C-alpha cells in the first residue's frame, strides 16, 4: 500500500531481472534487496516466485485489463443489427440488476445521479 504522498513506481523488466539475479547469484535476502531498492519485500518475493515458474517470460508486458466490450459500441455509428441488439440487451440487463438492488440511475456521464427506489416517484 502506498504511503501518503508516495506515487506508484513502475519497474521495468530489466530492473526486475537485475534484482532477481542479485538474489540468486549474490545470495542476498529479499528483505535486504527491498531495503536497498526501496521496494516492498512481498513484491520481490512475488517476482522470484514468478521467475521460478515462468522464467524471464514472467516479466514480458501483458495486457491485464480487457475493459468493457460495449464501450466501443456506444461511440460507433455503423452498428450491425446484431451488435445494436446486444448493446440494448446489455443495457436492459444492467438496468434490471440495478432495479433488483433498489436504485435507479438518472442522467448520463458526469451528471449521473443514483436514486433509491424509496425516494423515487414510480407513478
């Protein structure tokens, strides 16, 4: 967890491999390396575990988040009939789940307001 005023540090593949190399070749503990590099000990232990399982490929860049598949459909002007119906179905399913939980959404974007059903006028 980041401390107040601290920013998230991004470690490159080369930096991670250099730390792991020192761990194995110089027999320096993960705790000592964490202090030296101002890193979290648990993070270094995770890197070592990943390196043991997958080798250097563990640190190749990956895309972890796929995002919302329907977000591109909202801005697309030329939707096929099938895509348009899928988008409409997804919107209705979301609305249905919100109603089950007891709230409505009014407005769009930054002006979106969540209204509980006990406050809403259903007439």
